């Protein structure tokens, strides 16, 4: 199978980090990494649109030609194929709690960062009807959500509790991506987020 | 356990419909439905915020007091507890494909309807920094996504393929919710969506 990837974008990083945490070997699993050059507009090509009609990257092209898009759907595929080192929970309650936290981070933190970037950065001008005021409002929401996550991490080692999970991967990729809108972790302002960020960034998977 | 619910909102409907499709009996499963009056501001009470710190409804309060929010996390909990009548797939590929379609509908169709409503309706004024232009842009995106779903349903019986799944529940709740921004299915303009809508609306679960 082929994993269409990009080293700069946050969503492909989520999937690479997930694969690394599960200790899946690209060669043994038969996964070929294919770089897609976003800056060159390759995600807008007809070939790419056939694989990913909603335009999202990464894409996992299976050996039968079917394509899976949406980072979490690709992660779910690998979680099912390789149940060892579970990152999406092991029973009904932990699966639900991890899904809840992963979605809270996606919908509140990640989305506000992405919307602030998308509606404010010239790079998106040709593909988005940009609303400058919404970019600014989303930036304020990003700050609120960074603060909220800091407060949560005061009482929780990882995002979804005592165990590292896919919710930490989503949160790390979101927090690191926030530099595109000028947000970086401030150790004085966000001590718990900074503690967690240091801890999670030290994992081998954070470097892939 | 208690399921905090509201009969007017689209997200609680997703969970009720999911429970109905799985043939779960409220009394046998020990689920008590508790109405939350959104119009009276009950989702902003301190008691509610403790259960749902990100403000989302529905909430599933477990017997141990822990709370699950996010519709799909609650659905996942029931899918794991009651594996019969699977709505989230049965193997790695079908689980991934259903998750992909569910997310495509959520992120593209559902979000644009919700954003158009939230940024345009006076009801949200006190809790959202509304951006009128973004409401309008989101309405255009909703139209594009309704059209896109119509085209997809030309070649697919259900949203995620040959089987009814949670992606159909999400899509039905989104499409019916679109009336709040003045969008209704137009049989001439969207014949495939209209065919699917009629078929899915006829299910008993669509009435709960």
C-alpha cells in the first residue's frame, strides 16, 4: 500500500506518529511513503482528487486500489490490523474516553488553529473564501483552548488520562502546528502544557 | 446510566438514532433519558459544565459518575458494549471506510451548516463572537457539500457503501438540521440525495 504524505503538514504527521508508536515497520507492513508537494499544488491535481475527493492529505491507497482518507480513519485501519500497542483504548470505556478527548482536541483546539491559519494566510487565498475577521476570532479561540488544555493537564498525565493515546498525538500535532499562527508554548503561562509537551516531544515517534 | 438529551438539537438525535438502530432497550440497558433545556440556558449551568467542560450535548453519565461527551464517543461506547447490529464496521477496512465517510460528512457538510447557523442566528449571539460574513461563506459551503453528497449517492446506496452505518445517521441529522439555515432537499436539484433521504427517513430509528 501507499501512504501519501507531506513532512510539513500536521495531519500526515499524526499518521506517521501513530505508525511509529505502534512499532509498525514500513517494509514489513508493505507501506511505501509517497511525498505530495502541497506548495506545488499537487493536492489539486485530478489524479489526487480521484484518491481524495474532499482534498485531504494523508491518503492510504490499499493494494486493491481503494483509498482511505481522514487521518483518524487511517489510524483506525492500522489499529485494527495491528492491535499491539493500542492507542485507541482497550475496552468500551477507554475507547469512548480516548475518542472523546481526541475529538475535543480536534474540534476545539485544532480547528481554531487551522481556521485562524486558513482564513488569515495568503497561501490559502486561492482555495478559500477568506474571512479575515474569522481568522482573528479563531486565533482568540485557539488561545482559550490552549489555556483550557493547560488546566486539564494539571490533573492528567496525558490528554486522555494515565496512558499515552492517539489524543496526545492529535494534541501534539495541533500545538506544534500553532506556530503558523504565532502561538508557542509559554512555560510561565502554561506550565502543565509545557510539562506534557516536553514529555511527549521526547518520544521517538515525535521525530518522524 | 443517564443520557442527557434534547429533542431539538441534532447531536442528541444522532445518539438516540444509533441506540434505536442497535435495538438497545433503554430499560434493559439501564439508560435514563434526561432532558436538558438548551433554550433555558441549562447547558451553561455549573452542574452541566462539570459533566461537559466543552459544553457539548449529549452527555452519557456512567454509573460510576464518569461522563462521556461527543456523540461519536457515546456511540462508540454502545457499539463496544452491544456489538450486535454493527454500525461502525466489522473489519479493519469497513471500520476505516465508515470512519472516513462519517468524518467527511461531519467536517464538510455538518460543520458548514452548524457554522452558518452559529454565526448567523441571534440565538448564539451571547455565546459566540459572531462573524456575519463567515455565516454567509459557510452557507455557500453547505450548498457545495449538499451537491457533493448528491453526486456521491448516485453511485452508492448508503453514505459509506452498501450497508447502512453511523455515517448515514450523521448525514441524516445534518441534512435535516440544515432547515435552520433555510436549506431543504430539492428533488429536482438533488435526486440521489432525495432518494437516499426518503429511504433513510423511513427507518423507525429516524423518528426517535
